[in-house]
């Protein structure tokens, strides 16, 4: 039996041995191989993260891929961005990463690209349908092992140059970043204070998700109480970046994007820069000030990558920590590369790092707030709100992804997660009083539509 709940909007993801069985993994390999064959792709790069289940899943996936007549190139234990890099470096244009990203240890899944197209939404549903119909190609592909770690490192070192030596605390969260981070940053010229850079799929120290402030607590203490100038944190498969300044403040990814935009636009004026609906409203005027063309878009790494291609955007970013460089890089999200670019920018600044970061516009804001609901209910609630909710004091409402309600002095957002059964909210305003007023508006709307005793804001 195929558990159809594993086919998400941006990837395939499920609980190992429950919704993600051995048989299902082989079918996914067969479906991917068949799709690749339809697209005239002969080779698929395959990589996996540090989860305990990943090597076994890799073996089964490759079994499925090669049974279609497509060749499997096994990259071994890598970060998701290293897998993406391999598809460019080896010119396969096609790859699959076995990763549970920041989900609990018993989860795993697949991020996929075929013929340079990152699979999402309808593509993933069609893959599911192919499995249900058992519409698989048959053949005998080959298997070979590849190691692209040195090539990946060389590419970054050849394009990113620090002006001075820096001391930085780096938290790998026992995730896949441990295979590359220490060595790469030291060769860049960084004196590294490493936290949890041993890959361990049990994640014994903290959950590898830098978008949750609790997971940054130890990194914050290290940066505040040592001579480190900055802190960097990566999620489980290292495609997202968290940043801590010397005061222990979290520099949220939308503010990181403002700094990246300013510097990328110096050599690429008038180019589009994309940010997701969860990001600060300061991005729009900031990007325009530095000569760029801002565009707000849906949340989701695969959706952002597709929009970047359509718009030929030079840079994009999400509040969750995915940053996509398309100037000196390949347009995919890479937390380690984003960390290197951040250090490059800061090392060339005349002002102290703390002053540079403090100069980035900032309002009173919340991190992501999640409200758990029944499976699938999040989408029903959002549809209802889009059709019925009234916000009398709003100046603009954007509905490309949930409801982003703009006010004269802030915004509120509610959207449906495409990966878990939760509603995602975020608020930002110029004053605490304005922030509370926007939250009150949303609380009143939600209390009419959700049977929850205590809303988490």
C-alpha cells in the first residue's frame, strides 16, 4: 500500500517504516528514473544526509532508479546543497537528496530535481500517480560512487574571499554540515569555534532547525561570552542559515537578505530580488533604494527556485533561512555558501560588524508562530479566511499564499504550511502597541474559525 500523505508540496517526506516503507522507497526510485528517462536524462546524482535511516534508503532508492535503465551516481553523505552542486558540476541536471531536513529523527524524505526542474506541487502529484499506475520504465542502469566534496569546496574558495581573518562560532547541530563546515571555513580564513559538527542522526544536543530560537540558545551563549565575532547555525541538511550577532541577537533571514541584496545589487543593478510572504516589509523599499526590483512570492524552496527562473532573479530568500544566490552561484539554496558570503561582506566593511548589522532596518516582530490543526484542516481554514475575513484597518491584502494583511505601520500573516498540519503566523510593526493591535485583529478572526482555548500569541 502507498501512503499518499508523504507527497508534499515541496518534497516527499514521511515516517520511516510507517508511511515511508522500503517498498515505497523502491517505487519512488522507479518513478524518478522513469521520469528522468522521459526527459532524456541518463544519470541521476543521489546523496543522503546524516539520518540513521539514510544509507539504507539510499540503497533501496538506487535499486529502483537503476531498474529503469537510468544510471545512479552515489554522492554518499553530503548536504542538500552539495547534492544540488553535483548536478551542475557533473552536468547531470538531475538529482535526488535523501533528507528529513529539520524534521524529527524518525522522518526522512526526498528533494528532487529532473532536467534542472525542482519538483514541487503538481510534479510531485504526477510522480505519485505514476507509482499508483505502476507506470515504470524497465532497463538496467549502472551504479557508481562519486566524491564531490573537494570540488564543492574549491568552487566556494575560488569565488569567496575574506579581507581579514575572523573568529566565528559555527553550530552544525549534528547535521550534514559537519562533513564540510569546519574545513571550508578554516580554509576561508576563519578561526572556528565549532559546536556539534559530528554528524549524528540522533541529534543528541538540540534539534537542527535554526528558525526556532530555542535551538540557538547554546550558540548565543558562546558568541556572547567568547571572542567570537558572530555565530552561524545550519539545519539538518545545511540548506538554511541562522545568524547570531555579538549581543546574542538573532539576525533573522529576512534581515540577512537585506544585507545580501545591498551587496549583490552593486554589480547587478535593476535585477529582480524575490522574498517570501513571511519576510519583513522593509525589504521592498530597501531593495528599491539600492537599485533592485523587489517581488514578493509564495513560501517554499522549490516554488522560489521556479519563480527565480521565470523572472531571472539575481537573489531570493525566505524567512525560514533559505537564501538563493544567482550571481556567483547556481541559484539554489545553500546555508553554508550563504554563511561564506555573509562573512565575505562583513570582512570588507569598514564599520564594525555589530554596527553593520544594527544598521539593517528593524521593527518589532515575532518569529514564526505555529498553530497545530488536524491533517489537511490548515488549507480549509485559509480558504475560509480568504473568503470571509474582514480586516477594517488594513491598507492591502495579499492572497498569493494565505493572507498577508498590510497595515499603515506593520503586517500580519497567516498561511497554511505545506509540509505539516499547522497554520503559520508572523507579525511585524513599528511599535509594540501596533504589533499588539495587529495580533488582536488576527486573534479575533481566528477565534471565530478555530476551536482553540489558547492561541499561542
